[in-house]
């Protein structure tokens, strides 16, 4: 010990604590994935490795339904929220402060401030009334709810990117007789594209992961993959849930990795 | 003839109008599917519960009264509702413990990451980010695999001969606490890491030159400098813990409810929407208090450092 050069960054025990934390972060996930390959009928036994439960989940029509609904919902909500967030970001950056600007920031970020359960019951109250009045109980309610809470997430990277861009190039375009729309289409939009993709992906993941608000807004028979899993967890669970969770997990990891690379490649 | 000033004023007015139009879709969607319904919750908290759920449009403060009190069914006297008080207490105390324990594990972890060489640092950050973006329900379920009676912990302890009967962790407050620590840990590590990354280690070196010990350097130099990160992390952990719903539902079983589950109960089997609305607003007020505390402290500590 005494011979080692004095390391000013070292703190006794911190390395150990950190490695323990990383171990604890990944141990439950490892257990979940391991058990998805279990052959046995229940989680209490281990009968060897097979893909039995993946195959059974694949053929389960409730799982198929829920997966398709989750994807349709996530794509719609991510697309709508990214469009709305891009417009809002253009309206709230690169300007002198104007009346209402602070209000807009606060309003756009409002969904982040309120606990999901509160938003969930609030939407239950309002949407259950509207469902009775209009007789419509389709996917529209879920798309509206998801779009609203995805907007602040999509807004985040787009606003950040816009704030690092000045108006020089747009002014140059205007000098060369570009209309505002053309300047946007051929100058701003290409520069903004990585941030828009990042915003879309964030919104997509957030929508795909949501369980609380969906649970309160959905009509009968409108399970998404997370609410389906939540419903199954009430019963004695079979490794099929593990198999579904493992596939979901793999999808999340792929998305996060993709997001990471999109975000890192800054022009 | 319009003067130059008038033209400029007119242009500015038009620009502001365009900016409002441009932000309108986002504002309208959020108003319709987030902010607006919250106002309705306030109204509902002052109405009378309907017999099969929903409400009857008759003003009543009973919803608010029964947040903390209950009326005796025989003599109509008011007493504190012990069941609700214990749920409030569980929510607040478990959130507090979660914050303290995530800080206990998160701080050394953030420190560890920040002191790695830049290349491997990215990998460590990425390893924290992956669980952060993984579905909360899946992580809760993963925790269940570890602590259930036939789970990893009990199997290991029994195989080692330390215990004979499995420990009953599932469906206890401890299970909720483990789940919340596990799930919210990345929210503590990431902001602390963000302020740690900017830490100038020459200050630490100066501390050692002045004969400070390791603990003194940690307490007097490092900790004050990364305080904004610690406060941000604590708020990011405390607020979602307070409103937790999925974790207590899956790990705590039916008996160990937190505020989120109490709210759901009123809109489900409890059939008392006004009470559910009143508890929701109470929860929101608790969150706002925590946020105000954060805003006050965050601006205070920035002022202190220049």
C-alpha cells in the first residue's frame, strides 16, 4: 500500500460499493431472463433450458393483440407528440423573451410534474364521461393521453438542439430569396433531424413503457403489453410472463442503444 | 404613412402571434389530455359519491373530510382514520428511506464512474442508463424474482444452510422498499454523476496539500461542490416514490398500500370518487411542496457558489 503513489481520487470502499450496486442492478434482470428459458410449468421449479415459453407466448392471441396495440399506440403517440413538440420548440427558442414564454415552458413540462396516478384518475373521470356521451370507446383516448405525456420528452432534445443553433443560416437563406417555409424545409429541418429522431425515440419508449395512465384510460379489451402483464401478475405466474418480459427487455435495450448512437453522432 | 417604428412593432406583434400558433397544438393536447382533467379532479373532490361509482352533482366536503377523518356510524362523531393515516405514513416514510438509501449506494457509484478514464466512463454510464430506460413493470417483476419465497435470495440462503424456512419478503413494506431502491437508483446516480463530472480534482489535491484526510476532503470539498446534483437526485427519487403505484401493487400485495393504491381503490372497489379525487390533490400538493423545496435549495446553492 505504502509504495503505491498517492491517488487523490481514491476513496476507501467506494469502488466496492459501486461494483456491488452494478451487481444489484443487473442481478434481478439476469434472474428474470434466466427463468424465461425454464422448461417447468411454474417459477418454483427449474427443469432445464428450452424455448417452450417463448413459443407459447408467441402463439398466445392475447399477447399478440396487446403487442400490436402497444406498437400502434407508441408509433402514433410518438409521431404526433414529435410533430407538436417540434413546432413548440421552434416557437419557444431563438427569440427574445416575449409575454407567455415562461408560461409555455411550464405548461409543456406540466405532465412531468404530476404523479402518473393522478393524471390517470383525472383522465378516467373525463374520458369515462366522454365515452358515455359520444359512444366512442376506441384507441383515440389512449393516443391522446400518450401524446400529451410524450410531448415534454420529445420537446427536450429538440429544444436543446435549437438552442445551440443560431439564426445565421436561416438569415442567409432569406437573403437568397428563400420563403420562410423553404428556409425551414431546406435549412432548419436537416440540421434538426438528429434531435427530431432522438425526440421520436424517447417518446416511443415512454409510450411503450407506460402502464399506469393506460390502465386507467383503456376501455375493456384494450390491453397493451404492459397492462396485460400487470393483469397476469395478479395470478400465479408462469414463465410465459418471463418470456414476454425478456423480449420486451431486449427491445428496450436495442432502442436505448440506438438512441445513444443517434445522440452521440452530433454534426 | 406608417412610421418605421410602427412597422417594426407590427412585425413583432405578428411574430409573437405566429409563435403562439406554432405552439398551439402542443398546448391544446396537453390541456385536453393532462392539465384540463386535473381541474375537473378539483371539482369532483367537492361532490357526492354516486351509488355505483362516479358522482352525484351535489356539493359536499365529505370527500376532503374523509382524507384524514372518519365519521362514526353510530354517533356521527369524527375521529382520525387510522387506515388512511398509516397509508400516508407508509408513503412518506418509505419514500424518505428510498431517497436516503439510493443516495447511500448512488453516491459512491457516481463517484466511481466519474473517476474512471473517459473511455470506460461512457460504458459505465451506459450500464446505468439501460435499467433507467427499461420498463418499470419489468424491473418490478425482476425484483420479484429475487425476493419471492422460491426466489434467488431465499434459494441461495437455504442452499448455504443459513435459513431453513424461506424468508417472507414479498408482500411486506421491505419488499416495496427494495423495489423502489432498485428502480429509482439510476435517477440518483445520473444527476450526481453529472455534477461530479465537472468536479475539479485540483481542489481535492489542494485539500490534501493542506493536510486534510480522505474523509475531510469528501465532506468539506467534494460534497459541497456536488450538492446540486445530490439535491436534484433526491428530488427525482422522492417524487416518483411518493406517487408509486405499480411497485406497491406488485411487491406489497393488497395490504401494504401506498397513496397511489389508495387512490385507485376509491375509483374501483371503494366507489368513492370524491375521496379519491381529494387524495389525488393531496398527493399533488405533497409533490409541489417537494418541488418548491428543490427550487429554493437549488437557487440557494447556486448563489453560494457564485
